[in-house]
């Protein structure tokens, strides 16, 4: 019986070649999309899950309550880690790592006798390699961070610095970051951090050195310079533990505004967004979004199969009638038709896998991942289940529909589509194009928002400004470095600054006359050197900038308008405020500018005149002379700072990097929307073909009676175009709802205009008309004599 059904499958595929081709292309394209999205989603869901202690590994989070807002962040005092370990028996192990400007996202410069290179690094306490599963090639987990001057380096960094990973324990390293320098000895080598780790680094230095030598006197309960990680003992109730540690900070600092809670470490990657202490999303939103898109694209492909199978029912009816007449049961016919759809689904899977292998490099380029196909049970079993479900879903309706034909009526030629069948088929077409239209609208609005945030004037001039870290002799002899660099042709201005787009420290330590008792506001703090504000092109609203004309500005401070507003100061220039480092006089107020992404409203900020503490050089280059000026800058830098690599970024590139996720979503959405429209149009093309075949004699009679080609094209096209217009009416409010929700994540955003829906409708109607009219024109131009010959 199986062999018989297999023969029938091949005969039917050969008999209905166009339907076979349309179904194969549609299902294989849909499965290829689903496979790509599955690989991406699976990778996202497994981020940070590789740690052996994952089920018991937590990061301590803190709700920082301020007068104007509550921030949920991992920044806590470094003193918290040993205190939690000592005071709570539920804690098995506790680890501190550096946070703020010295975390794993920052770059340290490492030097040996003849090499200088940069690598991402972090500081961590002794049990770091005991609670995190970063495999050691050299060294013991318990010992590698025991020494204050220890350095554990990655396999790649070891090979770069020493050419090997063996026999390098004890080798000396010099390191530097933002003017801080230290010496270390290699105590261990770890395998490169996996790509599905949210924390990427090439070196781990001792937290003891960081806390005692770098933080020093600022290592107190009011300075949040660390992250705390815990492993809790088996059986610990997380809710009960969180209730115990919630107000623990008040036992250490009576005026603390922090409440604590522990959160599973591996959840932080996907669930990292908080509003008013409530977890409200994060990257998980994109995981859900693309999972939904995968389901919809598969559904569209399945709908094509259903529609085409039922549309050609008249041509399969006699086969069903004959089989039933000779005793075939309905169940055997159901299994025959399901077998056809399953065979088609698995045939499409083979083609889909080939397509995925071809498209995967480009997909990785768009997503920034390193996904590969592993033909193991972890991949094959889910894909088998997806394909099986797709085949059953695609073939279920045609199987039960075709197998239900009355054999007497079929053999008499009285088979006729019911009203219900026609409505189901039309409803499925509306569903297809409804989803396609939602995706088209989403693509247009996402593109417009990304274009808006990338081209909005930020309140400062980010164009043609080069930024690079100060290190080596450039850091030690800043005055000479900036003086000589300013003489390079093409350099408009140069200054030292701590300004970094999307990054920076914050403080609460500002007091002023008239401040309400108990009020607590956060301010972003930026260290600036001579000419930094001018180089950035930030306009003044009042007062002056830092200037040598007024002697030393070490006791001066400049606020932005947002800060002056929350402080409630009128005529602020000349007034005095108290900073944690001493009294400061307000010498100027700059106009508000965007120093973070447009996801956030402009926040209070101030500049301090601290040229000796600035971390980066900002160099304004004359427009049109970028290439030659950069070449001269590199030559100058290598002569002034021999051995150190000249690695720089443009400020506008740093700003664009803030929207990397949005750009990737925009690019992926374009591809998926295009594929959804393609698959929908394939189905429409097939339906138009069968509709034209069923109305062949009608078309012949109309042509004999004088109907024009345009009239016949309109006759055959209008029914399908009506369905697309209905889909637009249904899809528009859905698209508006989803995009309004997405845009709410931006403090500064576009308005949703009706033109987006009108344009999406025009695109869909235009594509649908071209698809249908091709077959309609072909039918209209056919010789009526041939179509009427049998009459």
C-alpha cells in the first residue's frame, strides 16, 4: 500500500506540475525562514546557560531609589560581596567583579617587553572561576586569582603575547587603562570565552588590586563600583532569600537608597529591562517577535498548500470517486492525502536546508552571530518535529475535504465548491496578505524610526570627531601631546575628555542652596579638559566654558539645562554647589544635548574641569581632509607613543552603535516581509491559474461576444484584489497596535502617519495585481475557438 501511495504521489506531482512547483518553493522558503529563525532564537535562549552552576548562579541587582526616578542596576558597593557571604548561610560562594568604567566592556592595554596590544578585561575576586565555567588550560581554579598581582589570560591573548599557551605561568605583564597602571604575572590561561556568553573578555585581573589600589579610599558603602555574583545552596527558596536581603543595605548605611534582590544570572541577557523596579522585557521581546514571524511565514506557506489542493479538487474528484466506488475507506484516502503533504514537506525540508547553508553567512553578517548547522539530535529532532507539524497542518484540510466527496456526485460530474469552502479559501488569502501587510508596515516604520534616531541633531556636533584612549606617553605628557597634535594640518581642535556616547559615570553627590530635605537626584558626570566643550560643539545657554583666561578652573562646574531645571536654580551662573570632591562654582550652563540613546530622555549632567583625569582624546578633523589627516595623526601618534597601537573610532560611529539591535531588526524585517509577500503571491498566482482554467469556456464566450482583453483581465483580477483590500483594512489596526508598542521604547520617536498604511496597501495591491494579471492576460489572449471546441 505504501508503494502504491508513493507511485500516486509522483504521478500527481507530474500531473499538476505548476501546483507542485509553487508548493515546493513556498514550503521550502517558509521552512528555510523558520530554520534560520530557529537557529537565532535557540542561540539567544542558550546565552549564559553553559555554566555548570547555572541553576544556582545569581547576580545581585539593586533598585536605586531617587527623587526623580528609580533605577534597577547591578552596580553595588564592592563591600557587599563578603558581607553577604558572611551574614547569609544560604550563600555558598560570592564573587565581586568590576563595574562602571572598568568592566568587561572596556579595553585595557597590555604590554610585554616588545609588544603593546589592547584587549577587553575585568577585575574579579578569588572564586570567579569556581562559579563561572570558563575552562582553564593552565592553573587551578582556587589559586589563579589568589595573588593580588595575578592575571588570567585567554588562549588567544596568550598566543598573541607569547606565541603559546604552555609554560607561561609567571610571565610578566604591564597593563594600563585610563591612566591607571599596574604590573601583573600570568597565573593561568583559560579557553576563549564562548560566543554565547554575554560577557566577553580576554583577561581577568585581581579584584583585590582594583579595590585597594584603584578605588582606595572610595571603597565605601556609598560608592557603587562592583557587581556581585552568588551561588546559593541547593534547596534555597529564592523569594525568601530576596525578602531577607531586600533592606540589607540599611544595616550598613542608614541613609542608603538601595534595595537588593538576586536574579538568575542567565536571565539577565534576555530579561534586562526594568521600569520602576518591575521587569518589563529586554531582548526576549525580539525573541518572541521573530518566533511569531517564523510561525506566520510557515502558516502562509501552509495556506498556499491548502488553497491549491482544494482549488484543484475538481481534477482530483474522479480519482476519489473511483477509489470510493471500489471500496476505499475515507481513512485510507485521508492518509493518502496526508502522505502527499508530508512527502512535500520533507522534500521541501531538504531544499530548505540547502537554502539555509547558502544564506547562513549573510544571515550571520546581519545578526552579528556565528551560527552554524550542527547535524546532531539537538538540531535534527526539533526540525523533524517542525516539518512533521508543517506537513500535517498543510495537508489536514485538503485531506479531510477531498476524502469527503460523495462518489456518486463526483462520478456524475456534479462536484461543486460549497459556499463554505469558498469563504474558507478567501479567508485564508485574507490572512496571508494581512500578515504580509503587517510586516510591510512594520518594515517601513522601523526604517523611519532608525533613520530618525540616526540623523536627529543631538545638540552637539558628532561629525568628523575622532576619539581614542589616552595611554602611554600620550597620557603621561598630555600638554605636549595635545599641543603638537593641534599643529597637524587638518586638525581643527583637540582636547581631553571623559565624554563617551552611551557611557559614563553618575553620582548623587551634589548639594545646593534651596535643595529640598531628603531630595535625591542623579547626575551624569563628565571630566573635561581645555576646549572639550568647544570641540564637541555644545552651545552655551548661559555663562562661559572652561578657559585658561580665568586661571585655574579646577573649582568650576558647568551644568546642562536639564540639571538646572531639577535643581530649580534661577540665574545659576556664579552660584556655588557642593560636590563630593569640594565646593564648585557654576561658571556656565550648556544647552541640553543627547549623550545617551534616544531611548532615554535627556538627563541632568555636569562637566568638571579635570584635564588630568580625562580618559580619551577628542580630535576635530576638517571636513574633506579626513583621509590625509588620519594618516598624519597615525604617524604622529606612533612617533610620540611608540609601541602603542593607534586605535580610534568616530563619534558618529559610536552613536550608530547604540542602535545596532534596531538596525539588525530592520534588516531582518525587510527580508522576512519580502519573503512573506513572495510566498503569498505564489499562492495567489496558483489560485489565479486554476480560476482561469475553471472559467476557460466563460472567457471564450465573452471574447466571441466582443469582450476586450482589459475587460477580461479586470474580471479575473477584481475578486483577488478585493481580498487584498479587505486584508489591508484588517491589518492596519493590528500593525498600528504593534508598532505603537514598539515605539514606546523610544523617548524620542516618529509619529505613525496614515501614509505608511496607504503605501503598504499600494505595494500589496500592486504586487497582487501583477501576480494575478500575468495569468489573467494569458487567459484573455487565448484563442476562444480552442476553449469552445468541445461545445
